[in-house]
C-alpha cells in the first residue's frame, strides 16, 4: 500500500521553479504541445494586404480604363477662304452635294463679286480655275484653267472647288451665264446661291 502524501510533499508540488513559474500539470500520455509560432499570423495579414492592393490597381479585371474609352473625334467639314484664287479638294460645307453624273458646276457666294467653280478629276491633280473670270460685262463670263502638270495622278474622281472673281461691271442682280472651260456652261439665277451643274450626256 502506497504511503499517503504529507503536507511537505503537497507544498513542494506547489513550489515555483527556478524561473518563478509554477509547474503545470504534466501532459497526458500520447499528447504533445506545439510551440507557438507568431510569424504565421503576420504572414496571413501580409497576404491579405497584397490581395487588396492588386484588386484596387487601375486597369485590373472588372475596372474601366477611361483613357481608352470615349467618342471618336468627328471629321471637320471643309472650309474655303472666300478670296479669289482660294481652292480646296472637295466641296465647301455650304454647297450641297451634286448629282452623280455631274462633271462641273458653279454657284454664287455670299460676296456678289465672287463665284464658286467646281470641277472633277484626280485628287492629286485637281483642275483648278484661274483666279479671275473674263467677260464683256453683259452677264456672261468665261472661266479658264491652267495647263495640267506632267506628274503622276491618282485614278480617283473627286470634286475640287475654286473661288473665282467676276470681272468689273457684272451685275449681281441678274442671271449670270458661266462658261467653265471646255466642260460646259451653266446659268446662275439672280439672287440664288444654289449650285448649277453641268450634267454628262447619256
């Protein structure tokens, strides 16, 4: 029969160890205490912070990149200085489109001493009218053209517009007959700025 523990034996069991810490109960057989590893918690916090930073990065999946969105810039309309000799490949924005079989045309401008003369040809070798028309002053004028150059020309077919000055003495309040080189003739009604076209036969 084992002897009963004495008072001294119980006191010795509760006496602190050399480090000042009371000895705890012995672990049960078959169990093992693992030491605490505080770095695991720090690693988890760092991982969560990295994921949050990636989710908020501009241009990530689900985000919208404002720099690559928006409406395209519209193409500006053609403008032509209202001065004798000015020209442009195309039609000014204040002229309506011609019929498909037009080969030349003319129109009055906001300045009674100037008219538009429209021709068709290559965009790289446009047929440009002389800056001034000629005429006897009876409501009939003629428009001439410089000789075309010898350079290569594209095979497209586009309009070109030239501002032409009328000769002195041409009345702005009457009909105006315009001969456009050897392309044909048109008559511009008095008080109208609508273009009149030379139409190809057939």
